[in-house]
C-alpha cells in the first residue's frame, strides 16, 4: 500500500510534475448488473497490520496514538480452486426477485426513503475493498481530516479477539452499520449511540475517540471500509450472515455514497497477496520501529515465486474484483472508484477528490491539510515497486506471462529474453511532455496516452517495415478480440455515430446476439435504450457522471455512458456485462483507451454533411416534442447548449460542435470543450482510434456493409431494410441545400476534418472488404 514515507515522497514528486498529467479517477466502474445471495461463504482476511505486540494503532480526536486490544493470530487460508460458476453463485440468490421488483428510484432519479429519513445523507460513505489496493492507507488519511469520523480499522471484517467470542451477530452488525450512518445530534443521544457502536469488547473501534460526545460533535462525514461480499474458504468478511437486501435498505435510507478501492494491475495485486500470505512479507505500523525495521529488511529481499501457486492468487484477485463490481452494481449507490495506480502517482489530488465526493468541506481538504494527514498516517509501505526487486526468478516470471492477457500488467519494465539474438524495438516515451493527441513516435495507430495507460511503454515489440511495434500489438489485440466475439465468448462494443444507422444496426444485433432491449427508466414515450445497457440510464443508482459533472449540473449518462469508462472499467466489460454480447454507446469514446481491450469495437460512418443535417432534424423533432418540458435535454450528451426550439440550421450550427466524428473518436474532453480547435493532430488521433476497430462500415454502402458484417461476425440475419429503425427523410444535404449555397458552405466548413476522416473510413471499409474476399 502507498503509505507514510512512500506517500511523502510521492507528494514531493507530484508537486514537481506537470499539471497536465493523466489522472484516471473514474466513476463508471459500477455499470454492472449484479446478483446477490444471503448464504454464508468465507474468504481471506486483509493483510496483517500488526505491531510488536500484535496491536492496532489508532488516533484520538487530537491525533495522539492510542492502542487497541491485540488481535489473535490465525492460520492464513490458501486461495481455493473455486470455479467461476461457484463465484457467480455468491451473487445469485435474489436476482429473480430483484428483476421482478420495482426499482427504488423515483422518476426524479432520487432514491426513495426507506424506513425513515437520514441526517446529513450525502455525508455518509462506505469504502468497498478486497485487499492490497491502498484502501487502508486511504482510510487512515481520511480519518486524520477534521470532521471525518472513521470508527476503526475494518470494524465488521476483522473482530479483534477469539473467533467464538468476538464474532458479531447479524443484529449487531446491522445495528453498527445503521449507527455509523446516523451519528448522534446531541449529548442526550450519545450514550445510546455508543452502545450500538460497541456491541462487544472485541470490535475494532477506537474507544478513545468516543469517550465523550464533544469528540464527534463536529463530525459531518462518517464511514468505514468493508468487503461487500463473501467467498468460500475465507475467515471474517463483513457480509457473513448479512442479507444484502437488508444492507441495501440501510444504504438507501441514509443515502450512503460508496468509494470503491480498485487496483488495475491484477498481477501486482496478486504478488502483494502472495508476498503477504505465502512469504510473510506484510505491511506494518511505523510507530513500532523495531518491528518495521525487521519487516522491511525481509521485504526488501527478492523472493523466488512458485508460479503454479502464484497463478492461484491471480485467479483469486480476478474473483474478488468480479465480486466487488457485482456488489457495487447490486447496492446501486453513487460510487467513485479510486485507482491504486492513480493514488500512487497523484496522492494529494486523489485524496482530495475522494474527500470532495464524500462531502468534506473545501476548507478542510486543502493540499496542506492533506499533506499533514499523510504525514500522520500509520501505515508503512513494504518492499519495492520494481518487479526485479521483488521477484528473484524474474525472467521465468516474465516468460510465464508472455502471450497471455496479463502481459500488459508487467508494465514499464522490459522482460528481456536472453535467447534472442536481435534487439527488438521498444516503446519509449519521448523526452518532451506529450500532448493529449500525440501519437507514439514510429507508430500510426497508438495514442501516447493510451499506450501509457495500457502499460505498454518499454515493452518489446516486433519489427515490420510499415508498422511500429505498438501498431503490430494493436493488430494482434484487435484480431484476438474479434475472434472471441465471433466464437460467442467475447463482447462487441458498438460506437454508435449519431444519425449514422446505429438504431438499425441495434435491431440487427438483437436478431443475432444478446443485446439490451429494455425501456428507458422513467420514460413514457415507448423508447428503449437502443442497445445501451439499461443501467446506464440510472442517474442516482449507479453514479455514472463524474463528480465534476454532477457539481456543474451536467449529465453524461444514458447513451453516452461509455465515455466515462476508465481503463480499468474497459478491461472488465466482459465481466460486468455477462448477459450482453453487443453493447452500444452513442456518445464519445473514453479520453483514455485500453489498447488491449477484450472487446471488438465496431462502428458505422456516414457522409458528414448528411449526418449533420440529419442531426439537426432530429434535434428539431425533440425540441418540438418537448417544447413544454425545458428540463428535457435535447442536445446529445449535453455536448452543446440547445438554442430556441425554432432555431434555424444556421443558428443551430453556431452552437453545435464542429467535426463531430473526429471529436467523439478523440474522446469526451474534446467533444465537450468547443474551445478546442480541431487540427490535423486531432484528425491523426481519430484515424489512429479508428484503426483499433475490428469493423468499420459505411451507411451509404449498406448492402456491402451488411455482407461484411455477416462475414466478420458470423451473423446470419442482416436484412437492414427489413430492420430499418428510422423513417425520417434521408435526403442528401447537397440536394436539400442546393439553393442555399452559403448555408451549404457553412455546413461544409463545419465538417472539414470529418470529411477527411470519412474518406479514410471508406478506405478502411474497402480494405476490410478486400481482405474478407467479398
């Protein structure tokens, strides 16, 4: 975990860094449907946090160290060999009941009150974690912030005593959860509240911090961390004997926000588990110098990794990640994901964002305040971040993961093969600070920011006279994703270009594979989600907008949800949408894209002038239909401010983003910021992104496109005419505006780069036709 001296060093490093560095704190990982049951299953505890006597260090309201009772050492479990079907059973008991029940969401998007109301509802939170993700360090820092009450270290997960005596009953756990989410508002309520928080002598709660009501009187934010699930073979996670439905009622009642602790690098997460559980190289508390010194000496030495055993821990991390996502989906509370990797690089900014999300006032979350809290944290990082410093058989370790899906997890370090006689080119960062749209030097398909986010910098590549090593890796990843999709065990992600035949393609997809066909939540117009996962439309369930977007009153959910998917979320689409084969999104692509994404991207392009004119006519239709409902947003993705409902094409073009297709391929930030002038750099970036698509079709060549679709994906029913979605006029813009040359010139000027992109897309389409021998 990132803690103490390591955090302090990172703070200094962060202050020296450019303000334009990529920070990927996402809020979209929760876009999943989950299933939960109440059966008891068990699962390995968090890595040990001990001092010389086995005690836990906490702080009172003045920041002074206090000791809790010593934990009892227990044998550590091994990861079991549970298969995926058994994992899925963990979240399967009440799904049918959930699907048959109405959502606990008003038409306004706000959760319904259940069993009463809550005080300060937006100031209650839970941190969902699974271990070795930085959650302990983050919670410890948050607990140092004035006004934030953290009762103790994993109070429901790890009772601090003998199992038989310390294990909390269902009633005690639920009472504790409700009490923390409903803090006392006066001294007269304090004693009763304290009794609910301290159900026995073993619970991990800092008793020194709740001796008197005055100690918590100014706490406007309260929360703690817990594992929101259980798995077979584990010891004491919080959810044992709890009914998820009952927990959900408490979270809904108090309008609890969720902070999801996440680590994108599965292999490093597994290595942390392996080092702690198998090798005994655990984290410790820095207040005990003797223990930490001894532990550090042990941790700094590299160890040989038994690869067969290590594979079990990799699978274990995958299972826990899967359960985290399902739990977040099931509880459907506003959620912010904090990535370990981002926390490590940008500790102050990451912590500040979490504090803002849970409701800490701005004056209490300044950089200076956070630095002080980091300096006071109890945790001390164990070991190095370098693979070679941790793994003595590093070369064998590398070869073990070569050509596997985990290869990108090895990150910046080069796994050299000594048997190679030729030194292959590597992916290297240029010395100058890169711009957001820069390509990786020597490559045509790879945006530099995507390469960095995917962990491809510094990795070996193959030689080709026409393509760079990253380009070749892109081609292979694209082919692998397409093969999986064609075989029925992969996902298809459809980048629906607005008014370019996307609705028709959605209808075709539904005839061939599993695609969403559900009404828009809260809608009464008979419209469905158009192959977008229904959960993307739930505003106050799973929190799809970013924190910044919510603060500004903007909403980018629904058809535009994919633009919020972080790299971590993108890589888990095959897990988060197990019930769908075809997933659509009509808005922009994510700002940062995983180049090894396990889904096949497909899209359909349209002549930019015709597409833009069709977009205007669609906007006219919506503006007139909802003329008496000004709160209804008629601008797709809120990418522009809708003019008067009777606005002319000229007036509408004044506010509509130019070069729409280039912007949406470059990412959400480029589409949303009209001040960005689209240049050749953006066009090259859009072309690079388009090259990552397994299938590029053209609306004007629908028959050939459907033939290519059938050949590429193996779909049988591709009758576009029979499944055509829209019947609005498809008149050519050049014909419609033939008598208005100035307006046609303006429309053409607005699509200058899109016209170039369209020509390039046509070339890709014809190339795909050629290689498909059609």
